[in-house]
């Protein structure tokens, strides 16, 4: 079940879930947010934005 079991457990507990994947996943319906992008690109962009905000 890959990571679906983690998504199910988090959703059941009321924990926000963000799915980052290039395409649809079986956990999308349970996710709070979905991002259709590659993980490396998304995480690099997120880190760059956070670093820029910290400098401001």
C-alpha cells in the first residue's frame, strides 16, 4: 500500500496531509492539499522560499 496507510492514519486522526506527487495518488481524496509536482523540485523551491523569508 506504499504511503497510503500513513495518509489514512493521519486523515483519521484529523492531521493535515499534503500529497506531493507528479500525478494522482490513491490518497488524494484524503489529503488536505495536493501538489502535482516532483518532490525534489517542490522541496527545493520550498526551502528557497523559506530561506528568503528568513533573510527578510
